[in-house]
């Protein structure tokens, strides 16, 4: 259930962002991201649960019983969506930090730390 772990980790970051910003537009963006992350998390979890019929075929690819969806497409699309939501989380942190009354050099340093944490 790796997708649920990613979902809850991203949700905790987004809820943290909500507590940091008083700006209405930023909060709306965070709420939209929350909806996207939750929808993708649950959709991919259910997709994973029903990827193979019977479910044992997912772990035993040598089994002749049952069928599976194209798992390669599933993994690639999952990686692309996860990368996109990670990038959007980093972008939100930049928009949150940029109006802060600190020198530009410090802003760039903090953003670099966020980007390293995003790896």
C-alpha cells in the first residue's frame, strides 16, 4: 500500500502549508492539491488491488491462471503522476516562501533545502 503512504505524506505537507499561509489564493491552491492527491491516492490503490484477477497472479507471474492489466503502463503513469504532484508541492513551497521578508540569498538557500528534501 505504498500509494497510501505517499498520499498521507503529501497530505501532511499540504496541511502544514495551510497553517503557514493567510493568503486566500494560496489556500485555494492547497485545497485543490489536497483533492488531487487524495483522488489519485485512492484511485491508484484500488487500481492496484484489482490489477490482477485473481490477486495472487500479481506476485506469481508464472501462474497461468487469471489475467493482469498492463503493469508497465500502470507503473509509468503512477511514476509520472507522483513526480508531477511532488513538483507541485515544491512549487507551492516556493510561492509560500517568496513573499517572506528575508534576503533573497536566504530564500534561495531555503528553497534549495526544500528541493533536496524533495528528492
